[in-house]
C-alpha cells in the first residue's frame, strides 16, 4: 500500500475490521517521514486471511489512537498546534474476481 506524503513525521497503524465489527491490528507503528512517500507491506499470511475471508474486510489507517487522538484535538483547541495531525481513513479490501 502506498501512502502519499504528509507535511509532518508520524507513525501509522493498520487495523482490520470485518463487516461484523471484529477488529485486529495488522501492522503497528509504520514510520511516515515528512514529505516522503511511504510503502506499507503486508505479509503473506495477512493477505491470505484477507483474500479467503467470507466477510467483507476494511482496513482502517490511523496515526493517533486512544490518548494521542485526544491530545492532538486538545492541542488544536488550545491553539498549541495550527492544525490537527490526526489522520484516519477506511479502505474496503476487495478480493480478486475470477
């Protein structure tokens, strides 16, 4: 997976969520460098599980979880940061069709 450059250094986590709401962390703390492309690689077992699952799967990409997300929002609210540096995106994982 390729992530486009962002204007700050951060770490991102990838969480898998199925259509029933079950979640698991696939990859933690991928280092993202300011203004650089980032590539995230999944291992063979992770891809196999995504491909063979009967349920729809979604990948949640985020950089601030739990207390870090709240701290980021509070810093913006207090004027300590010019903009939030929290990022969240949901991507549906599509299986190959025959």
